[in-house]
């Protein structure tokens, strides 16, 4: 039986094709996984309740068990979500938001950057008394601007435990530039420590952490 002898150059080409094929297969697997994760993220983002649109809203503030680090904790959530639902408004519309407090402590929502009447600003001790446990406060105002904003609690450290969410306001006449896809990115962080403890510690020693 005769043996087939390949020149070294041919062997090198064969090895290159094998490595290229292996790399291509790996890339295909990674790409497939990437697109699967992207699809899952899209599905989560479009989950019912994750985005609330229109002019009439019901928001419920309550405690939510969470575990981001392997250590169970309690977050402050809106409609059982952290971050709170994305609110989509339109410039010029009159908005009504009924905010109910299911916590054992007073709460509030401040519409950050929004031009609203003083009693609709949502800062306890400044613009209103806050929302007592079991109570509902009705915010009503006209949307006088467009753009991207956010909302959060102004009561103690509820923002630090999860009470925050994005707002997207569409221009009355539509967007100036068309986009095929919109991504809303909200950056925050989480700590298992009590924010009250963090604040007291920083007041005593600002570089402690």
C-alpha cells in the first residue's frame, strides 16, 4: 500500500483551513448565543408592564424581595418592578398619575427635570406633605417639553433601594430624525448595606468606602 505524502506547504494550508473552520464554528456559536441573549432582552423589555404609555397611569409603590448578590434583600419598587416602569408621554398632553403607597413609611415621586406646578413636584416638606402609608396621591400636569428624563423618590433613601425609573417624552410633531430602533438605558447600582448606615458612615468619614 502506497502512502500519500503532502508537501509541507499543503499541510500548512490544511492546518490553516482547519483552524479557520474551527474559529468560524466558534464564532457562529458565540453569535448565536449573542442573538439569543439579545432576543431575551428584547422580550423582557417588551414584557407587559415594563412600558406604560398614554395619559392615565396607576403606580403602586411597595416592597419587593430581591437577591442580586447572593444575599436576600428588600427593594422599593413601582408596580413590582425594579427599575420602575418606563413611562412614555407626549409633549402637550395632560397627564394623570395616581400613586398609591403600600409601604409602612411615607413615600413620594419627584419628576426629575420636568416643568410642573409646585404642588406636583413631589418633594416632601417643600412642595407637598408626601404620600402616607395606605394613601394615594394624584399628580396632574401638562407635559411642557420633550426628551428623556427620570423619576425617583425624594423620601429618605428609597431611591437608593430601587424607586427610580425612566421617562421618554415624544415631541408633539414627532422625532426630527427617524431611527430604526430605540434603546433606553438607565444606569444605577445596588448595595446590600442599609443606605441609612452608608449615609451616617460617610458623614463621619467621607472616604470610608
